[in-house]
C-alpha cells in the first residue's frame, strides 16, 4: 500500500489543476497545465488525482524541504533553530538574521513565497471541491456517491488545516471557499476565521474514515481530531476564548482508539528513533504524515537545509550533502540534560568521523584540512573568540549542533531515504491533553497530566536515570512543560506556535535574541505586493 500510494503522489506532484504556469518553450508540445472538467474526471483515478493535488502541494510549505513556507517561519523565528551566516556563506540578504531577531519587514521575499504557496494550496482544495461537487456521478462507472462524499469530507478538513496554519501566521485573513469568487476577497478578523475553521472541522471530522493501515497519508479521523486538538489548544490566543475541555475531548478520541490508528489504535513508539526512521511509514504512533519515497522519485529531502557540506556523505555514508544552513541554537542544545538520550540520538555533535571508522572528516572552510568538530557555539573560534556570546553573523562551518532526528539509513540500506514526514503523532496529543488539564487547573499539574508527559519522556532516559528524570506534580510547571515540548518536538515545525501560546515569543530571550515585547510581531505582515493586488486586504497592526 505504501509504495502504491507513494507512486501516485509522485505522479500527482507534476499535475496542476485550475492554475496555469508559463514555463513551456517548445511550441508544439501538449500543455497539461490547464485541464477542463469535460476532458477530465472520466474515472475514479482522475477524481483522486484532483483530490490529492493539495496533499502533494502541501509538502512544499509544511515540510522542511523548502525555504519560504510555514516551516521556515515557524522554526527560524523561534528559540531552537537558526540559519546564521558562516563566514562567506549564508547571509542571503539578511533574511534569516531578521527572522531570528524579529526585525522582518512587510516586504520579505520568503514571506511572499509562504503566502503564495499556502494560498495556492487553498486554491487547489477549493478547485477540487467545486469540480467534484458538480460531477455527474452516473457518468463515472467506478466511483460511487458514497466515495464522492468521503472525498469531499476529506477535502474540507484539508482546507481547514490550511486555514489553521494561515491563521497562525497572519491572523486576519480572507475566507475563500470558491476559486476566484470573489476576485478580491476582504480581510476577516481572526475570530471569524477561527469560527469558520471550527465549524468546518466539527461538521466533518466525525465523518472521516477511521485511521488505519489502508489509508496512511490520507486525511483520516485521527488526523482530523489532531487538527481539532491543535485548534482548541490555541483557541484562547486565536479566538479569545479558552477551549480546554474541547481539547481534552478531541485528544481522548485519539488516545482511546475511537478514531482508529495505523495499528488498529495508536500507540507510542518503543524507542526514540523508530518514528523518524526510513521504515516509519506504518509506525503506530503516527496520526498524519506525508508519504515520501526515494524509489518513487518523491523524496523527503531535508538535506539542503539540515545537512552540512558534502563531507557529510562520508560521515553518514549517504549520497547527499547540504548547504550547511540550519543549526541548533546554543541555548536549545543546552536545554537537554547530558543523560537525555535525545541529545545523543537526534543531533550530530562533537568530532565527526568517516562512517564506521575513527578517521576524522576534515573541514573545507575555516577548518580546511583540520578535523571537523561541531560545537555548541556560534562565534569565530578559528580567530580566537572562545568566550563571547557570538551572533548571527559570526558563525563558522562547525557552529552549532546539527539535525539527526530523521535518519535516511546508509546507501546500502534497502530502505535508504524512504522516510515519511510526520505531521501529527500521538506524543503531541499526550502533551496537548496534559497542557489543557493544567490550564484548567490554574497552571498546576495533576497526576494525570504528569503521567501523560512521563509516558513519552521515559523513552529518553535509561532505567537507571529514570527515577530522577521523571516529573512529579511539583516539578511539572507550565514553564517546564514548554521546555519539554521543545526538547521532544525539536525540528518538527511547531515551536513558534508553542512560544506564542505560552506567552514567550515576544517576551522571551534566548542565546543572543533579546525580547522585543512587540505584540505586533506575533503576526506576520501581509506581503506588500498582495496589498497592491487586492485593495480589500488589510495590513496587520505594526506594519
């Protein structure tokens, strides 16, 4: 099933519906970027191609495979991941520096890219819904009315998911459910957008098929309840009204198995690495994921942003290097205890050796010809600076611990680079419920909240260390819960949202980032070119 679905996704990644691109230079070729309904939708496969197009498009802005989507802004503006300038590399017009210091403007090119990608996704969903709703089902022999209804339910939930992320970044945005109708939609307040998303999810999530091994990668019921849990958990920030009871109820639907699961019911992985491995497609902890496959030509390629230069091929025995871009912020790496197994398993740190040997890998920039050693600092140590705080323009090729959460396996592994990207997992639901319980209880932990967090945390410690590492009702404060969320979900594209919900995004300081206390920075600016195109859009305050 995994291979079949992934090959279909690979095919769909080249298909566009309802959007025209000017990229053809061969005048006698057939153009497929405009598809009319009367030539298409002749069978179930073509209906599914239209329905799945938003899924394949979504990876461009949600997964860490692109440099201008939700993921980029969620991680690089928060307290765990940065893209510092390293010598002659990585300045990139100051884009990443402005993200880190919260000094971005209303004319950021990467923000324009995020807006276009994410709203393009809404357009794909709306286009598919419109087309599939008006189909004459009697002319499609292998598609039943029940199947069409199910497809439409999944698409509406997918549209709501897009709006969750759009609302998270920009807050006040248009609500659009039809393609080009109206041509210039007007900005709606975030409370109204929230109500739209809530209604769409509450009306449709219960109609989704239960999550199972047969619908991996699709929007199924456990995924839908995970979306509701996220919506409810952030409700106070996004709508002005806390919805902790609703969050707990949505989490219980998943935890109890009522929403199904890949293994019949969801369960936590037994170790830290299984969910992120190259055999993670059918992992029972996953609730929603992108299905990728190198063999099918649709690879989850984190290498560009998260891998150091080509010498990483020797370190990991892989076929890829990277741009030496994203690194771990020193204070984030220091937040892990030395006996926390995540610190060893999810990062590359210290001396780097050729795979399976004790032969050092050599640097090529500041440490050219010298052993490469990743350090927990971002400063010019090659020039003698061993003590300063450093800064975003003072990095070197070895600055910062590095990403190693997803592991592709080696070149000779039969499943080399077959990793799926996990969007929601059961651990997050445990954390969501624990947080909602604590917020209901005036910020204090209950025994149930402690048990939920400890259930996943215990994977990160040896049996000998666990008695001292486990939380109690006294030690699990809201601040500690935020810290543990950071340690558990690092690199998963969730940190900005968490910091804002806990009130730490604009008031917090980390490494060399100082608190701005600028409430307007909790929302991004609507890109200037969009304001010029659509006179009915309103800019967010402070821009």
